[in-house]
C-alpha cells in the first residue's frame, strides 16, 4: 500500500510517498511535478518494515505534511 503526503507552504511544494512490500520500505520524495528520488530499505521482518514506515509517516505529519487522497 502506498501513502502520499504533500507539503505546500510558502516557496515549498514537495511530496513524500511511502510503500511497504513484505520486508522492504520504499520512499519516494521530491518537488511536486517531478518523478522525485527513490530509496529502498530492507528489514528483517514485515512487522519491522511496517513499524519503520509508521514512524516515518508520523514524523512527516508532525512537520506539516498532509496526506493526499488517492484518485
């Protein structure tokens, strides 16, 4: 499942996406309108991967990112 968050304030216009697949977490981030950069991190278990993704999502929400609704 992929979740997308956006931060649009002042001169900032950026996105951040997280998706969990089995034991890996893939993060895609960048300026809105671009393909962005991708990073994938492997974990020992699916539970550890999900826990990491949840922690990263909470951090982005604290920073003011808003989750977008899939179209």
